[in-house]
C-alpha cells in the first residue's frame, strides 16, 4: 500500500446518510475526501480500466499527504466492486450504514424518479417489476433494485469475504438521526480519530426533477455523452452537468407510503432482518 491508497471507505447502504458521513470525515484534519457524491472507480468498469493513479487527481486534486476517504454505495451491493477495493487495500477501514430497508427502498424509489431512472408512477408498480427488471438490464440493477438492496445480511457476508470483520464498522442510520454528536463521536473512536469540536452542517436534500430526461442525459451513458468526453474537457463537463442537475431539481415531498405496502414489505423483510440482527448482534425491533 502506498500513501495515496484509500484508507477509509463508506460502502453503503444507499439512501442511508452516507453522504453526510463522507462530508463529516472530510472535515477532519489529516483526512481527505472527494467532493463528488460517489467515488465510482471500483464500480464503473471503464473507469477502473484506467487505473487508480490515472483517476486520482480528478477526485483528490489538492491532496497533500492526508489519509484518503471515499464513498460509493455500490461497493456493498456489487461483489466485484468489493473485491476490487480489497485488492487495492485489504486493510481498508470499511463503514456501513444501515437504514430500515422499507424506508430505504421508498427513498430510493423517489431518488430514482428525481434522476430520471424510474418511469413507473407508483412504488408498488416498481416493486412488482423489480425481479424481472434486474434480470434484464444492468441499468435496472444500478438504479432500480429497491427491495434487493435492503437484503443487508447477504451483502455483509460478501463484505466479510473480502475484509477482516475487525476492519468493518456497521452502524444504524437510526442512531445517526437520534443523536448526531454521539453517533459521530462513536464513529471517530472506532476509527481511532479525534472528533472535531463542531459537527459540519450537511443535509442531503431530496427532490424531484423538473425534466427527468435531463438528469438521465447527464448521468447515463449515451452517444451524446461519449462524444462530449472526446470534445469537451472533463472539468467543463462536470461544471455543465452540475449546473444542469442543480437547475433541474425542484423541492418535492414524497407522499406517505401506503400502509398496506409497508405491511407487505415488513412481512417480506421479516426473515432477512432477523438474520441480519443475529449477524451484527443488534436488536432491530425498531424497524418493525
């Protein structure tokens, strides 16, 4: 391992406060985190083929010897990504934040709507389509695995396959929301860090796209995007893409979940949550 290697990685779960954790760790002296919401190197094959050193500067332009911290919520879900991270640094400290899988799935659905990756009008319809979708297309696996991303025990088994359990920190989103200062103090203790005297104010607000196709155009691989990679410098592409996403986002408060849908999901997650509870040695009755 060289001193530019990743030493702390936040790997999931999606829609569980991971961006806030990244920003918090990035505020600590001697740690350096990327400004992008996701470090996609281990997840995106095209980027991975370029090599870590080739992409390092685009994520950490002002790095000056600090410990490197990254976040990508796909690493926990995609085994190949976890394997790649392990090959990069098998001693990397791993952070996993788990949220009630029902609330996580619902938040994920509306996030995909915001980004333009979900055409179904109802959460229920998307859940019904999920199994077939995931067998059809890689884009569905990336953006529409609402139920399956909440099967945490299976994903943690994969994580422990590549990382020593002593290097894996599993926390609950519920604890973060209940008492942020206590949560972050505890996280710093487990990482062997000195907590900052003041917590950074970070909110990852949800929303909805004014024009869903615009976000999809910016995010999804396409002939237009491939041409722009050749014709337009990367920093300019990022600036334009960020401006489009910012303009295209509108405040939107999702409706409450249908109580019947929540009940059905509680039944579907009952067994997996029981397995997870034993796996992480934590009572999860608060998710019922």
